[in-house]
């Protein structure tokens, strides 16, 4: 069955520290992979996406993610976290033959000064 | 920057009542979607809409649900007879191409 797993429900980091949010997927077709961020009261904002090609993708707000097919993973990283990065982060998977995105349960990021 | 808007931000209704959730997609987008997120659970796909018809729907999207694009700008989700389990955050999304969906801020539906 198609699924997305975000193993970390809640992560706390200090401002300036590096960040890695984990995402694993199970998908039969060649996946399209996405990371979205949701701040309180806001919609889901697309951070970055992977369709094909270079497995390291750059996104907005200084985020990047690496697609590792052998590990079925698409982890999100940022070298230095800012207090404004505190939000909920969702990994999602889609494919060419479907309109729908399948989301993970999300990881809530808390940033301490 | 263009964005997807949704109204109302919060809707409270009695069980059995009909509700209509409204969305204004980004103006040049051709594909429209509804997702929902029950509190504490994943964001789930409900339906996609293209060229004035449903393109894809999930098993959640049963006969109680319908979607419509009544004019050139709005996209609505109607729940005919709400149940307690319909309480959730409902997200509208739109896209110019399927692969990049832009989401609205959501409507929180509370069914009493």
C-alpha cells in the first residue's frame, strides 16, 4: 500500500543548529516527493519538490532534501535553523498517474532561542 | 503573490445539516482539489476536479459529498448531511500542473 512515514512527531532544536526531518515512503510507481510547511493559521506551503534528475533538491527558506531511492527516503535538511522555522512539516508523495498527494502525519518543529 | 483563499475559516453546524465550503483558487489554475485533516490524523485526499468534472476521488468522497465550480472563480465542497465524523480541517488546493498543488489556509468544520 502507498504510504508516507514521518517517524518524528515532535522535534526541538536550538536556533542556529542544523536540522534533519525524516521521511520514508512506500510507493509502487516512480514517486514525486514533496515537503510542505504549515505555520499556525496558514495553509500548506510548498518548500520543495523532487520529480527526477539530481537527487539533491533545493527549496525555499534555505531548505534542501535528498532523495535516496535505495532507502525510500526523502529527508529534509537545513544547516542553520531560525526561530521563524517553527512550524509543522509534512512530507508527501504523488505520481504521474494520479492527482492525489499522500501525506505523512507531520513533524512539529519547535525552535528554542 | 497569488494565493488560494477559503471561506469561512471556521464553520460550526449541527449534525444532519448541509454545509458548503468555499474556495477561490489561483486564477490561472486548471486543477482543483479538496483534502481534509481530522484532528491528529494525516491530511487525506478527497477529490480532484478538472475541466468541470471530477477527475479522481477517494473512498472517503461518497454520495454525501459533491463539488462544483459554480462560476469562473469559486470552487465549492458540499456535504449534504453532516456527521460527527466530518469534523475536520478542509483544505482546498489548486494547480496549473498536477505536480505542484497550492493549498489554502483551510476551513475548520465542527459538527455538533
